C-alpha cells in the first residue's frame, strides 16, 4: 500500500516567485487577510503570488484572540500561522519582499499591472488585491520620538515584559485594543493607568468587565478627559505631562507609556495607481471588494469598512479574490 502523502511539506520559508509568469493575481500583504485571500486564490485555480515583508501583519502583536470562529482562544501569531499553513497547501507563489510601486502596464497586447519590489523584482499580473493593513498612529507630542523604545512603546505583547514589577505604566487610548493592552500590562506592572481623552472607554463588553475587575483590584486606574502633551526623561522616559492635573500635578511620573490611539491605513500604493480613498485614506471599495480601478481590489483594515476585525477582513479578502477570478475569466472569454 502506498504511504499516505503528508500535507504541508513545503518548508515554512520556501519563498518563490516567477518574473516570467503573467500572474492572475498579486496579493500585496502577508497578514491574515492576505493569507486567506491567497488560499482562496489557489483554491480557485488562479496563478497567485502573495508578497509581503512582515509575515502575519499586526495581529501577531495581539496576545489573545478570542473572537475568531472555530477557536475559543489563541494568540495572534498562532492564528496567522494557521492561515499561512492553509494557504501553503495550495499551489501559490510566495515572496518575502516589499512592493514599492504598482503601475498599469501591458504584456504583449494584454493590459495588466506591473508590481515593482524593493529588491528590484517585477511581476506582471492581471489583477491586484491590496491587503496592506495599517500602521500604528503616533501621538505626535514632544519626546515621543526621542524616547521610542526607551519607555515609549506601541505593543504590550512585545515590550510589556520589560516592565515586570515596575510601579507605574500607562496606556494612551480608549478603544477595545487599548483596554486589552492595559489588561495584559497588569500581568507585569504593579499598576496601569489608562489615559483617555473621552468620557468613557469603548471596549467590547467582555473586556469592559475585565477592566472593571482590575479597577476593583487596584491594578488599573482610568484618567478620563485627559491628554498626554509631552513625554520627558533623560536616557529613558521618566514622566509624562498631562493637559489637566492628576492629584494636583500635571507632571506624572511613569516607567513607560504604551500608545494605542488607532491606526493609519497603508494605502499609498493604491493611491499611486489611481485608486480612490476616503478622508481617512482608507481605500474605497464596494461590498464585493472592487475599487474604482478595474482589476484592482482591496480588503481588510486598509479599506473603508466600519467594522474591522480579523474575521471580517478574511471574509472581505475571499470576496475580493472571487471578484478577481470573475474578472480574469471575463477577460479570457473576451479574448477567446
């Protein structure tokens, strides 16, 4: 009896791509949305290439994911690994690189797009799907840049352990993400101060209850209607300046501060090729993931949908690659 063939035999970092091919679709971005999109592209039989320089995207910085169907809880890295593994089970090409430019082009008589990478590679493709995600928004106050990674951070999972046993650590923000950062930091610091400009933080109900429990324990305190206007220190950050006094003083001594005030969509590549964006620079798409430029699609945190979650982004990516599939097949029918 022939031995059963093991799946996922490809080495984890067996990157490949063929500049001679005309790809059916090039997916820009290797976060969970990109991997899900690539998986479905392979499943639909499209010549698929996925390109990215940060495998896993920003979700790998998430300590705990509890709202992805099929998994009660797992880390962001584990979720990304599972989607990557699933994508690799199909015949797709994968490249570790960064796309620097996308432009309209022609290959022979066929209109297409040309993707240029940082390493100088070029790939022709009939369609492009942007799953480029976002980057962390910064406060933009004096001292932030000076003390970055010297007390100023943007990821509690990455840098929280540095402050084990420290007296005071702050989190700036009031979203669900900021609440989860504060909760994680209570595992390290003696007390966490959540600094929010609004009147009420806005976490999901389950995380709101967890924050309330930590407040009762004396592990979290919330400073409402308060902004950080400056970050001070010497070699390392030592304090923040607030726009309103805390216990009679605007200068508040802190060992570290974690900024979680939102994200900026990485839509520059799409803008360069003529894709429309909204006032937030999010790519404008219809419910099928189509942009105003025929042959270009987008999904995930970079698009103008209101509710941004890993599960919704993955669904958007699958819908977008299906539209790319229909676009390619229609072109083939027209040229037949």
